[in-house]
């Protein structure tokens, strides 16, 4: 487990940006963990909103950046495991919506 996750698990209370409900970092599921960086998914027990968070440590300390999403944990794993998006994939989508 990354240092960022270890440090935050001890003391952080995370809140939902949609409804302000507090919940523990221990409820977050790790999607990917690479040393000092971790990508995690959290799901609000009150409003059912979801957040993807990037946690990392550097010389300034622990930083967390997050984005609200409608993806559940299984969606994030499926997308992570599907590989890189290629130019042809983007063109295919464009042709379908044009």
C-alpha cells in the first residue's frame, strides 16, 4: 500500500462533494497503487454519488485530487483493464454521433 494511503487511512475523514456526508477513507477501494501514488474509487452511502481520487506524496506532503463520476467500482476496473484508447476508437465514436 502506498505511503499516501497509509497516512490518510489513519486520520482522514473524506466527505462527499455532492451531499457533504462524511465517510472514512477506509471505505475507498483501490483501483491502482504504484508506490507513492494511488487511484481510488469512493461511493457515498447517502446520495450514491461516486468520486475517483488520485492520492500522491511528494516533497510537499500528501495531495489528493478528485473528480465526480457516475462510474461504479466495476466500471473503473473494466476501463482500466481495457487498454489505451486509440485514434481509430475516437474516430469510430465520432462517426457514430455525427
